[in-house]
């Protein structure tokens, strides 16, 4: 069974506080993975 939209990023170091740029970058990476699956697996 596949896990669609699942992206795992292991932290290089433990961080509890992140700035806005880091959060936006992480969101962009996660949404990009989901978009790629949409294109590859669900194109009509």
C-alpha cells in the first residue's frame, strides 16, 4: 500500500525555533512533492 503525499525530512540538528524563511521553504518543499505526485500519478 502506497503512502501518497508522504515526504520525510530528517533534521540535520535539533531545532525548536525556526524563522519565517525556513518555515516557508519547508512548506514549499512539502507541497512540491505532493504536486509532483499529482502530475506523475494522476495526470489525465
